[in-house]
C-alpha cells in the first residue's frame, strides 16, 4: 500500500464558489497567491479560465501564470520591488498595485511606464500597504502629471471578518470619499475594496472589482456565520490512511511526551499524516477527524509523519481505512480554531509531500 496522503481538489466547487463571489460586484479578481492558498497555482488558475482577473502577491507568481499560458488579467498585489519587475509588468501585460512613494519614483522616471495599468492603493486603516489618506490628493496629482494610468483605486479591510466591528464601514466611507473627490480628474477610475468577508457580510460595501480569496476555496473567513456560509462548497478534501492499529490499556500512553494516557482500554489507529505534511502539530487531543461515516478524534501529539486517532468500538475501521482530516465532513475552520489559527494557514502550510489530486 503506497502512502496515499492526499488533498483532493474539487475544481467544480472552486468555480461554483467563484460564481457566488461574483454576485457582489461587476468583476471579481480571484486571489490565487501563495500557490492558490495551497490548492496549486496553475490548476486553480486553469479552472478559473473565465475569471475577470487573477490576483497574486508578487511578480514571480504572476510570471509563473504567464509562463503556463494563463491569459486572464493578472494583478500583483505588492507591485514591483525594483525597476526590472516594473519592466516585466509591461512585457507580460500585468496590472500592478502602486502603494509606496519609492515605487512612484521609479514609474515617474521613465515614460514607458505610462503603459502600465495601475491600481493605486490607499491605506484606509489597515496600516500595512498603501498611501496615507492625507497624501492621496498629492499622489494622484503626481500620477496625473506623469501621465500614469491609474485604473483602480483600491484599499483593504482590516476587520471585515468581524460583523460587530464598525471599522469596515468607516474604512469604506474614507475610501469612497477619496473615490468621489477624484472623479473629476479621473472619470474612468473604478473602486476595489472587498475581500471574501466583505463580499459575504457587508452588502453596504459597493465596489466595481472585488478580490475574493478564501471563499473561493470554500472556507468562510467570518468569525460568526452569515447567510452565504452554507452556500460555500469545500474545495480541498485532505485524507490519509490508517497504516497500523492496536489496543492500549488504562495507564498506557501514546506518542511523544506521553501527553495522552489512556484511562480505559482504547483501540488506536495510526494515520499516515503529520506536521511533515502540514497537518498542524498544535492540534490537541480531541481534534475531529472523519472515517467511514464516523466523527472520531485525535489522541496525543501529532508527530512528523503520523497521528493517532481513537477507533474504539469501530470494528470496521482498520488498516487501509481512509480518514478525512478536513474537507466535506470536517470543517477546516473547526480544526483551525482548535489550533489557534485560521483555515488560510492550514491550507497554505500543506507541504509538497501531500499529493494534490484534481477532480
Ligand atoms: C489585498 C488583498 N486583497 C484580497 C485578499 C483576499 O482576502 P480573503 O482571502 O480574505 O478573501 C487578500 C488576502 O490576503 C489581500 O491581501
């Protein structure tokens, strides 16, 4: 029996989730950075052939897409790191975020950068990337003077996952004000603010181009649920097989550190997945798994290549049985919460050892 630890990627579910995201705005740029959140950059992009655009973090990711024949508009969310990257953006017809004065200095210096389609990023409260609100007017003027082509005004929400936070609408108001002010000078300018959480939970936010990420992969970013959550379809089904089973008696421990000690006779299944595959070592005893219609749970510490589950009383479960770690029956968010993280991180940290099987 070959090691069959795998992540099945359901491409039709990805497409269905994209269609759901499209409800919000006229256009949606699918965020496929970080290897499409661990789902595989190229197969994901190929499945999203009809997407209005694709967004990646950096030029390397954009060039991978172009070198694999992806023709959709591509946006680089961090813009160029140096002049060479800005030149590559012209060569490969890649849209670029402009978020810092150091980038603007490069663009203003050479007239060929007028060809670029730029997304000007304004910091409306995330305090990460983007021009400060009070310098926006001046930046727009500099761009106008240099003949740069600002296609989109964009900003990013810091707390859209929290339905109780007022920050999202505050941020939206700030960016909307700038958008309205600039209409006079940039009549073709369009707006992009929404991530998945805004698409799913903030109908007040109106923009022309949304940028859905995690929702495409079937996972909700919201701290509490919203009406769209149950419409999302899980895309990644992570499974591994039981490779050994045995019974421990009361007082016996399992695995490193003796962190779990049986209080009664317990039948244990050893599953071929561990933190070497990206399954979080922080998953505590009791983290749910699914096997042959049963919701079971982990026992003891996750090791590099294996973890243990309780299969007591399940006589039909044994070596060769397939265990779902997350996917259709176990919500990745549930596992993430027990590990003090988010589904984004679970997906992204799956290692290459896990076979991606596209269906
Ligand atoms: C600028 C920007 N837009 C959109 C997204 C997509 O966010 P989400 O995956 O929460 O939909 C991200 C993700 O980090 C981002 O950095």
